[in-house]
């Protein structure tokens, strides 16, 4: 078999998941407690970008889109991320606020999926986070009309230098087109890899002020 053939023969690629199971007796009553524990363990394991999550939205024609976004805050009110409000994902969320998030912690043989309906953050919340960012990141937010077509990278670099000069003194103002979303948790599913493909999956679903927990078949 040539090297080219082996590159395309991916059907045989697999491994056993042996890092441990997840049992019903070990689950807290609130999914956020388990999420916090798993996120902390991902950070301790020095995973690359442990707060990276796949954000899935759907356009007006029903076409799903996915992209990687960083989680920036979480609490009992939900999970928070920030973006350009003119971006494709923001525009799709304006039309359909239903969203799915996925944390792919492969090295720990774990995944966490969240579904919910987004809420726009207040200007005060956005402003507070915006000014906590590195100054160059603040300027970068002004540069890009996210998801729009551009002819060359040089356009972005020139615009960045121009704005860096413009905002040389004082605070960088918050762009009117930059904001954030909160995802209140309606469902949260925890997946832990298991031997022989007998993975452990538990689904938390909001049930009034409490949570209903179900084990799902792998």
C-alpha cells in the first residue's frame, strides 16, 4: 500500500477509551458543578485551549454552521461568549436564537454538549469585558467586519496599524457592532469514553427549578 493509499484508508483508525467511567452515583444534582470540575481538570491537564467550544447555529434556510469560540464566563445564569454582531453566527442567532455548544476535551476522553436559547448581554457587561482584553485585541475588534469577504490580508494589517495610531491615547472605545451572548442551560450532556465503545452518557434537562438526569445509551 502506498503512503497515499494509507492516508485515505481511515476506516481502521480507532483506539480504546480507558481513562475511566462516569457513574450515576457520582453525579452532582446541578450540571454546572460537574462542568466546573471537568473544566478545572482540563486546565490542570494543560489541554490546549480548554475553554474552546464548538458553537453551532442555523441559518434561515436550515443550514447548520459550526465554528470554534472561546468561553469567557459561566455561572448559574449560563455560558457567555463574545463576537462581532455583524458576524454570520450573530446574524443567524438574531433569526434563530437556538444554539448548541460542544466542548471537545479529547485528551481526557470527554465531551460536554449544551443546548439553549441565547440572550444578548447588556452594554455594561460587554463594556466591562471589552476593557479587560489586551489593548491590541480591543483594536483588533475594530478592524474586522467579521465574515465579510476581503481581497487580501494586507487590508486587515493596514487597518490595524491605522487604528492603533488613531487610538494611541486613552481608552479604546467599545465598537457599536461588538457584543456578547449568554446561553442559559436547558440541556447539558456529559460524555465519558469507555472500553469497547460502551461510553457513559448522562443528560441533564431542566425540570422547573431542578434537573432531571437520564443515562443515555452510547
